[in-house]
C-alpha cells in the first residue's frame, strides 16, 4: 500500500551507497552566473539549490570541459582540477545542494570536432578522424591524445568527488567527442578505437571503468544519443548496440537523442512545443530491455508526473531526467509527491530559457519570473509590513501575475477585467494542440486568482475617473494591446478576418486562406491551420520571417514550416484585398494570390496612451505587459511580478 499517487516515481533508488530520494533527476543545463575564474557564485548556487528545495533527486551542473584548450564549444566552462582554489568554492556549492538530501552532479564533456570556441581562439581541435566541420579543420586524435583524454575525464571525476559531487554525468551524446567515437558515420578509424562497436565504444568504457577504479563510490551517469536524428545518421538499432556495448560500465545510461550541432536535430534533442510530451521516451524504452546491469534514464519534454509515473511503472526507464520542466516549476517533485499535481506549471517548451541562456547568459523562464533571481528572493520577506490597496486593471498574463504576487505579499487586491473571462488575448489559442501547456498555465493562474482572496470584477472596463473613485493606493495598468489593422484597400472586406478570430473559428476557413503577416502570430497560425489540413499561405513584406528574439523556438518553427509544407512569401507587400484574393508587390513585380479568406496578422499595438491615462488616479502607478511594450509572455510575467514586489517596500 502507498499513500502516494505516484509510488513508482517516488521510490528511492540506491546506487553505490548513494541514495536518490526519487526518480526525478534534474538534467544538466548550461552553467551561467560564474565569476571571472568560472567558479560558482552565490547566484548560481541558489539557482541550483532551488531545484533541490523543490524535491529533485539530483541537480546537474553543466557543462565542464575536460580539455580547456582544444575541447571548448561555445558555452563550455573550463575547470582545472589542479587549481585547488576551486575546491572550496565548489564545496560550498555542493553543500547547498546536498543539505536538502539531493545529490549534486556535474557534467563532463569534450566538444571534439565541434570545439568552435577553441578553434576561434587559435587552438587546434581534434576528433576521431580528420575532416572539415563548421568551417574548421579537425585533426585526428593520436593514440596518446586518446589516452590523455581518458585520463582527463578521470582526473575531473576525482576533482568532482573532492568538491562534494556525488555523481558525474559523462556526455557521450549530441555530437560531442565521445559521441563522435561511438557513431559509425563519424568514426571511420581502422585501429582499436574504430571499426566494430566494441572498438568505437572503447574510449567510453575506459573512461567509466577508470572512474570506478580510481574514484570509488562516485556514481557515473552516461548520456548517449539513442539515435542521431539527422539525415544519414544512425537510428535506434545502432543506439541499442551502443547501449549494449556499454552496459554495466556506467551506473546509469541516460538515453537522449539527436545531434545538437545540426539545426534539424536540435529541436528533437530539446523538443519544441510542436512535439508531444515525452516524445523521446521511445528511445529509452527500446534500449531498456537489452540492458542488464546499468539503470536507464530518459529525457525530453517531461513535466507531467502522471506520464513520468507510467514511464517508471511500465519499465520504459528507471529514471526520468527533467531540465526545462524544473525551470518552469522547481517544485514539480514536491507538488507531485504531495498530491498537488494540478498546481504544477508545466513547461511551455517555448525555449525562451534556452535561447536567453545561449544569447545573453541569463537564466529565465516565460512563466516563472523568479528564475535567475532566486538569490534576491531567498532572503526577501514575503509578507510586507505596509500592505496597500492595489487595483490591477487588465486580467491577462501580466495582470494576473501582478495580482497574484501582490496578494501573496499581503496586499488587498482588486482585479478588473473588461471581458467576461480572465486570460487576455492568448485565450484565443486555447484549442491549439501545441499550445496545450500554455492553456493549462492560464487556467492555473485563473484558478489561483480565485483561491487568493482577490476581488475580481469581470465585464468591467474602468475609466480613470472610476478607478480614482475606488481610492486605490496603487494602480497596476495591464490593459494589453490590440491588433494592428494595416491601411490596405479592402481590409474591411467580408472575407477578411483577424488572427484572433481565425484561431477561435478555424472551421469557417474553407477553401484557400492567405495570412498577411509573417511574425510569430501569423506563422504559428499558419502551422496550426496546416495541421488541420487547411490550404494556407503566409505573406510577409520584410525580407525574412520574424520569430522574435527566440532563436531556439525559431529552429522549431522552421522545422514545422518544412514538415507541413507551409508556403511563405517574403519581400512581398499586400497592395489590395479583393473578394477573390490579394494583389501584392513581390520581388519580381506584381503578383496575385487567390484567397477565399484573408487573415490579418500584422502585429499588435500596445495600449500605452490608454494605460497612461490612469497615471493620476492613484498615488503609485505601474504600467506593465503589452501596454508598456508589446513583447512576450516572459516580459509580461516579469514586469507584473516586479511591480507587485516593489509595492509596500518603501512606502
């Protein structure tokens, strides 16, 4: 008998006398917030500690390169075991993790033929064989260099144990050096390090064997790609053979998928929102029956505890590795264990976190405004000493976040929304399959508003005078934005619809549909309609489609455009809309696109002036979300949260 709803997920796992309190492992993420010597700061320590507080069995710091000269890809972090200063810094870090009963882990990697950072800095780079990759010449590793690399992994594992890490994750997937040796497509050596699967896997076996011999008690997790996910890459059959040849050498075979150095596989390795939950579990499930000695982990698009429970209970894997799911909600494990799974904010897989980390080095999350700022709120008093009467105008993403945060801090909050429902403009996407977790998040926020003691006024469009008459101490204006209607002749025709209307009423779109606007709204709408079997094309006047600043999500979008055969036309300006289609000016002159329906997706205009009209209606005033600047869910949540956090701290 068990009082737990997910008993298999929360069954402890003991490996080499190390206790993992459940089967939810926080998978490796790029390490940011390091100091100039790439040592952990208090900021990164509390970032990872937050996952431990939330109940994860492990937290994994990535990526530490075992070759700081020739093995660095962009984002890889150096660490020199010989530098004994690092031990005390990392010991502080691991203590912060382990005091919560969580096992701290660190990812060890060599980027091999794709060590672009090393190449740009003028160092030679090496792989199993000679070749040209990403414009850089790659030299073949000598026997001595291979042996030296094996020793480097072992030396770094010793350092990890000294620093208090209970596990190391040896990265042998995603196209990096060890994967290059394992891959029959990449490794064409004819010596004892190439040819047969036994030879290709020799370097990995020697690393795992050496760590166990020289670092007793340290748990070794080995990440592999169950399939490469690229044209002419190896499939699951080879993945099974690789795993079988490694069985028993690592304690855990962590089965991922893909080749992160190729765009077409990147959004499989790190699943986009267009793919189903647990999309990569099938690779671990195929490998698991062939493994006798090592435990098997799976990863990819996991944030639903019911799905995780099924994976463990059915024997598809022994462990679920979660990365973005624990960014969106670090408390996922403890919420699932205590039966509060409906309160879990499931990752949207918008990849804003990933894109931000790659481009700015900042941790963030579209729906979790505390991510990357955990150090600020670790000591911040939650309840204010001077509670205020707060009026939030607008019940979209920013407004609900502002209202919830203010109420949580002890303020008396009224939330006024002009429509009959909270949620804002994104409610129109609630039927979109690849936006299911966005819909769940909005519904969660609506429920939380109802449970937080917030006074909600629906169907209430306030004027500045009405707001002033309510005598609030603070007004937070979050009134959002409205669709831009371009001055195109015929834009008011009966066959012209807004993107919002099309999302809600796709069944009305029969025949041919043309979308005017190749921003994210228009492109995602086109993908949605294509998935429904609609005949649709997208027209954009700029030279390229505009997916915003989220480069990782853009990869996923491009994959879906290609997969669905969605026709897009750039450098094309709509001149006139008629009953039978759209006259345009294209790169080669005037062109006519026949259409039964024309959808306007020309962007949004923030209601800045309308919001600013409330500035004199209360002693303190904030403007947040789209009515400050039309951006994205992350900015809406961030601004709403920050505004509410400031109230009552200085006045």
